[in-house]
């Protein structure tokens, strides 16, 4: 019996160290906000399933803003945030920062201001609190479902296993809670995800679309908007009614609009809506010409 206990302990310790090597036990953590609900915690540098998740002191998924760098704000949700499946260097914002810096032989930072399931009102609330970082260009990346996703005062941080605010006690504990029991209890459905995220599905339009435009104009910023398609919209080669309404808002405000539906294909996705590394690069390449023109004009 004693021998069996020792073997079991060795197996558990071995499994714990193996899982920690994968990044379990140190998930990217979140903080709550009274204005924009939630965001990644600042100053993180963790490895998760072989991917580097890095945040700066402003909770952006970017390097620390530098005083003399040319800065571009990129606002969105999990599409540009990427989450744990996306390495820092694979993010479209990182790719754009590198490409623009090489082109102009000067440091250009595309600041990734995002969080999973954020709407434009979350992004605008963040900017009103943190400022514009002396940027003169803003890139908006949203999807059809964002039209009616209205933020409220609640937060999923520390309540949803997908939004932890502290490390779990053990890697094995996280494996059981987050990846095994979650699936067993069928908590990964869209309906339950919306409930756990405290997202309010409304018939009203998200005011953040116009608020971001007004913020940009007030701060004399050039704005580029990119509408990201689901795989269903991509297959049908047209956006749904919500997407068409978002395009109307942008077009009516004279915003330069890019349609992801014109650039992506099925191989760019890792699920119905999120991009893989190839998709992040395609998005960056679609946006790059517009940014080259605007940065060149300012230079």
C-alpha cells in the first residue's frame, strides 16, 4: 500500500510539472474596471501552450508605449486580442508594428487595446479613462454581433473560469476545473458564455460605434474601420443585417472601411470567428496599405 501511495505521488508530481510546462497554473489574469468592465491585468509575461502572452502597464497586449514612437491605436475584442492560442508575435498588431517600423525606419507602435467580448463601448470607455496615447490614427476592428452587445456594470472577473483574477492553486486543479469539468458540464455553449460574461443582449445599438468616432474626431485622429466576418458570413460572401448596419454607421461618418470578407478565407480561422496565426497576418496585410498612407502623410 505504501509503495502504491509513493508511485501515485510521483505520478501526480510529474503530471503537475508537465502541466506547468504547458502553462497551466499561470493563466493570463484579468482585472475589473468600473468604466470598461474588464481587461487583462497589466505587466504580464506568461507562457501558455507555447504562446507568449505579454501585457504592458496599461493592460494592452503590446510592448510599453514609448515617448518618441509613432503610435496607432487598435481597438477591438478577442479577434485582435487573440487570447492564449495566439503568440505575441503572431498578433496582427505586432505584425503591423514591425512592418511599419521597417518601412519608415522609425519606431511605430500599434497598441492592442482589446479584451474578449468587448464591444465598442468598452473600448471607448477605456480611451476616455486612459487617453489617446498621443496617437493620430485609430483602427477599429469589430464584428456583426457587436451591434447589440451593450456593456453594463457587472464583470466576469473572478466569477467565470475564463476570466481568472488569480492563479489556481495547482496546474492539475486548473486542468480539472477549466478544461475537463467545464466541458462535462457543457459550459462552453454560446448561451452560457454570454451569461458568464455578463453581456447584455439589447435591441438598442451599441453607442460605442458613434462614441469612438466622436472621440477620434475630437482628438484629430484618422480612423480606419475593419469589419470582421464569421465563417458563415464569409461562406455567404455578405454580412448579416447587423454587419450591414455597422457599415452604414461607418460610411455615414466618412470612415475608411475595410471588409475582412474581401481578404480572408476558411484557412484563416481556428473556429467560427477567431483567427489563427495565418488569419492574423492576413488581417495585418489588409490594413497595412491604409496605415502606410496615413503614417507617411503625417511623416
